[in-house]
């Protein structure tokens, strides 16, 4: 008699979370389209520092959901895949920090560093920890994988919202400024 995989109990969770990650990836494309139509044009450096990582966070959710939903023969294979995601993601976090520091049109504030650098690095570190502990403590560690996945989902939602509101406020400020100038003449 074959023992059920501890991953089976998480199937519905990853269907929901993975679908959300995929849908929100598409929504981020809408955000970028809004930016392109905005009076305040973003530079490619800004998009590389703040827009692309948001898509990567949503794709990480989708990838982890796919990894946890695949019909693996052993938890060691799952652990290896999660470990690779954790390491590659952590490296990417450092690339994002470099990009954010190199762009010159927007000065990041604490909240930006938190949601674009610190929390994503924490999420990838959690994936790495889960990779190291999954085969030993699968039931408990799968909650850490879920926490990491939700963290990436919420980071992406926050960053998308932050981008849209920044553009809206910037555009509204420019419209007010133009209206004041027009009234004076």
C-alpha cells in the first residue's frame, strides 16, 4: 500500500494561489500599459528596478505552485527544486537592489526597500530553508512554503498598487500644475 504524499493535502491551496499569481502577472502587464500611457514616462531602469521584479514575484508564486502540484516521486526532488528557486531568487534580489540604486529618476524610500528588497529576500530565504528541511519535517515545512508563496503574492500586489498610485498621483499633480498655469494666462 502506497502512502499518500504530504503534498496532496495542499493541492487546492496551490491551485488557488498559482491561479492568482498567473492572473496578477497579467494584471501587471496592464499596469505597465498604464505607465506607457501616462504623462510621467518611466525609464527602462525604473521598470527593471521596480516593474520587472513584481512580475518575477508573481511568476515565483506560479512556479512554486507548479512545483508543489507536480507528480514528484520523492520529496527530495521537490526540495531540490525549491532550493534552486530560493538561491536563484536571492541572487536576483541583489540584482534588483543594484538596479534600484543605479536608476536616478526616483529615490526609493524605506517602504520601497522593504517591498522590493528585504521581503523578497526573506521569501527566497524561506524557500531555501524549506528545501533544507522538507524531507525531515514535511508536514511543518509545507506551511513555510505556503507562507513564502503568500508573501510573494502580497509583495506583488503591494508593488503593483504602489506603482499605480504613484503614477496616478504624479499625473494628478501635473494636471493641477497645468491647470494653475493655464488660469494665470
